[in-house]
C-alpha cells in the first residue's frame, strides 16, 4: 500500500475536523506562551539543565519567541491551507519533539510542569504527554492526507497572510517581553493580596502521600517493596531479619489544596524575616524587584532612585528593592548607584514570578498589588501622584 492511496478517516468529518482542532490548539498554545515569553524561556532553561546543555541558556529567550511564533504560524497556515505539505511536515516534527519532552519529563520526573499553556493552564507531565499523543494522532491524519488539504485563498494571498502571521506573532513576542504580559496569569497580578494568597484556609485538604519502603532480609538477601500500609498490616516489622533501607520513597497520590504563593520569604541582610511587615503596610509603598543586580537595567534603576527620593520627600513613601543577590553584592551595587531604597532579599524563583522585568515595579498598599510596571513603562512622578497619592 503506497502513501498516495493511504487515507485516514477521522471522526470529525475527515481531514477538516483534524485541521480545525489542530490549527486552533496550536494557535491557542502559541498565543498563551508568547503572552509571557520570558516565563517560557525559564521553562526552556529547566530542560537545558536536565539535558546538560545549559550553555544554551543565553539563547532561551530567543528560542522561546521562535517556538511560540512557529506554533502560531503553523496553526494559522493549517487553517487557511497554505503550503499544506510543508506545514504538515512542520507540525509532525514539532509534535514529536514536544511529545518526547513531555514523556521524558513524566517518566523521569524532572520538569514537573511542561509550560505547554504557560501559567494559564498548568498540566502535569503525564497530562501534557496525553495531550501530545492525541495531537500526534490528529496530525498523522493530516500528514497522510496532506495533499488533499485545499487552500482557502490563492497562492499569493495565502503567502502574504503567512508572512503577516509571522510578523504579528513576532511582534506580540517582542511587545510582551518589553512591556510585560497582556494578560497576567501569575499569582502576583494586579489586585492580588499577596498575604492572602500565601494562606491555607481552615479545613483545606492537604496533599496525600503514600510512603514506600524498600526492605532487605539480612539473612537471605531477599528484597521486598511495600507501602507503609502493607508494611504495617503484614506484621513483617516484627521480624528483626527484615531491615528498612535508606531509599524510602514518598509519592504524591492525591493533590490537596496548595496556596498560589508558597515560596516567598523576604529577609534582611541578617536573615530576619520581613515578609509580613513589608506586605501588610497600610500606606502606599514602592517595591522594586531586581532579581539579578548584575543583569538589571542600570538606567532604569537610576530613574527609580530619583522617583524614590521625590516620593520620600513629598509623601514619606517607603521604597524597597528585592533581590536574590548576596548582601555583599547588593551593598556594593547600592553604593555604586547611590541608592536610597532599603534592600531586602528573597529567592530568585518567586522574584522572577513576581514580575517579568529586571527591574520591575510594584505599587502596594495593605498587601494588595495596586499596579505593576515593566521598567520600559514605569510611571512618571506626576502620574503616580495624580492617579494614587492625591486620591
């Protein structure tokens, strides 16, 4: 049987059903991720670490924007039917690549969220792999019928639309990188009360774990693997010949309630916790997030320092800088740039989650994020006063 006369019949009225489903899903997935390309680049860096190719970290952002653009363009091109043969090959190769990554993540338990739909829809590795398998089947329908896919427009119009989709997708990626996501799916979004997002409500069901013991008989050398429940029920613990090994496992069997914000702890240079004090102030305060001082935009820091001085003089506004650098490096940076803001310290992961900019700016009051800005769009003093301090 040759490929030419080999035809799949899909349950969605043949090729058109698969074409619509795959096209829309690829566009949706690409748009969600390109809304936050910096966040997707962090996920790529996790994969680079797993595969020992961390030397690619410097290209993570560019690769993130290119991959997102590719998803959007392939999905759009499939829907309008332009260059169907090439697009079918591109879809097949891309889904095989994604399926390999999600299977590897799930099987070896390395990257625990694939980032397929950014922070909007968080999937477990096995859920991601299942989704990719379904997509693979649909793409195979398209691949083996790729020569039957008819374009909706003339070749010239289709090519122009294809070029337009590339320009638009790249433009979105560059915009969201330089001015933050259009839709903020992160837990530190405008209107969120950070302290409330860190709490576990009364009566919330915690995660449920199953403990597995690896046993070895000291006399015979026989080994057994038993859950804690079976271990207790069997009474094997009464036999002194059986010893529990050091490789006891704890496996999550049922997900319970998890606060949206779990890992934020703000400390001073001496290690004293200031999280509650800084986040519960009843007054307006400015939080500058500069998670890597050696990579932060110094010009923006200078402008923020001038803003902080004016706000302190006229409205007694407290301004602090949050960083993941060491106190020694932070102090040297502060002296070099003549900063007036207090400096506090937190882990780099929550700081990168707070705002997709280095530096990024929060205006807070009573623990609530009143507004947040990328340093490219930071507010002017007069605008801050007019919009917030004079109300």
